[in-house]
C-alpha cells in the first residue's frame, strides 16, 4: 500500500496504472473509516485492478458552525483498515495542497442542491462537488464508489458527472447498518450511550414509511406524518426534515406514482449530533 500526499504524483501513478491496462477504482472518504467504508472498498476491490482510497476532511463542505475542527480523525486505524481491504494507494493530501492560497474555482450543481441537506447546510454541496471533481482529476478513476446513506450527495455527484461528461462510472453501495438498524457513520462516535440507543428510531421510522408505501399508501403527507410521530416520541431527538423526493430529480412529491422510485430521507439531531438516513422505495 503506497501513501501519497502530492496530487501530481497521485495523478501520474494512476495514469501509469491505466496505461498498463489496469482498471482504477476510487473510494473518496473523510477518513475515520467504519464498516460502511469497508463495503465501498470491498466493492471497489471486486471491480477494479487498482483501488485508491482518498482521505481528506474537506473544509469546504462544512459550515462555520459545523464540526470540521472536531471531526474524528485516526490515520493509524484507517491505515490498518485500508490494508485489510487490500487498498493499493491512499491519497492523503493536506488542506493547503487541496486549497492553496487564492483558490477560487468551485463546481456547483443547481436545483437539486437547494433542498434537504442543501437547505440545512448552505454551501455544503458546492464543497462536496468541488472536492470530488478535484479528486477525480487527481485519481483519474474508471469507477468511483459512494454510499447510499448520503443519497442526495450520490445523486448530486451522479448529476455532475453526467452534466460535465466526466468519464467516471458512479457506483452506489447500500448503507451498512448496526445491529439495531442505525446507519454507520463516523459521527456516531459523538453519541452518548442513551443517544446511541435512541438513534435507532430513525431507521425504524423509515422502515415504517417503507411499509406504508408497500401497503399501497400514496400520500406523502400521511407517510411523512407517521414518520415524524414515531421520531418525536423520543425526547432526545429533534427533526430537521423528513421528506419524500423523486430519486432521480430529488424534487419533493405530494403523491407517489406507480413504477417510479423515491427516496424517503430524513435528518435529525440526536442530542447535539446531526444524523441523516434514508430508504429507497418504489410505488
Ligand atoms: O461522503 C464523504 O465522506 C464526503 O462527502 C466526500 C464524498 C468524501 C467528499 O468530501
């Protein structure tokens, strides 16, 4: 496993690998790896000759009052997990390398970034798409792996790739969950034992939403109301949003139409920790 911090060196290595006929897969992360990242790496390992893991806590996607400074970091542990997943390269740049003085070029996907996470975290997706575009330029992948847990991010990146004709295939990997259904997240480490227990209600409420759809409910208002009622029964949790959007456009819908795919997405604060989760449903 080779560790690289310089973008030019990383790009040269990837170009060299591709010239010798190798298929390159990248797994972009902010580190503090968990089993969710493990699943991304596992898929990348299956489908590519070379796997690049990028680790970069990207300041551009955090708002001023968010957790950039205290975001969990543990490079030693990440190295061990990466080695276990047979990663070939870790690209681990510094903030100054990625955003040198006078950096002034950003990538923005419009419309689908205005709601849900985009509404609650202004500027977040501009930071994500900018860094992901840069990471694609640096790592030159054939395939890139993103988790379903960040469904809006996944769809925004897919849109960027399509709109800007970027020669990368975006691969979706299903959310990995704890035994009680809580979606794996680096931020789960912030939860107190009680909050950790309470947080399981998020997935339970989404499952209830999914069951309602499967039983034929088409009113998003009714489904959302039911989910909100389940979550608000837990006093440590405050909801930011519960929404149902068309999976491909990420536009809100009032009524589910048969044969279409939707995402039931939510964000909530469990104590001081903000968590997101979602399920995909088809009517
Ligand atoms: O999902 C993440 O960890 C980040 O948003 C990503 C895609 C690595 C960009 O910083």
